[in-house]
C-alpha cells in the first residue's frame, strides 16, 4: 500500500479495506482504534475486530479522524488529515 499526494483519508481507508491491511485510527479527541477496515462510506468507516477487543467493532465518523496509521513496505506511516 502506498500514499499519494491526491489521496484523502477516505481514499486511504478504502485502499486499506481492499488490501486487507490493518489500520490504527487516531481521532481528534485522542482516542485510537486499531483493526481491519470492514466498510467505508462518505461519512463513516467500520473497523473490526478491534485489537485487544476482538468481539467489538467500531463505527467511526471520518470527519473525526485526524490520522490513519498503516503498515507500508515494512515501515509504519501516518496519513494526517488537513
């Protein structure tokens, strides 16, 4: 998975879903969620199962995400929102 200058958080989440890559979402309030992207639409993303809470999923409002961390070619990389 690679980031492009034209990609926004929605694009990054869709790419992670298609490639079945685990993500860590950092929200504006400081909370983090780590897991697989299950679904993405224009307003929400569903992440699950959550790391450390395997019986739980989370529905996150995309507007509240300030960074998406994904594994990229052996290195961890952050995609920050504008």
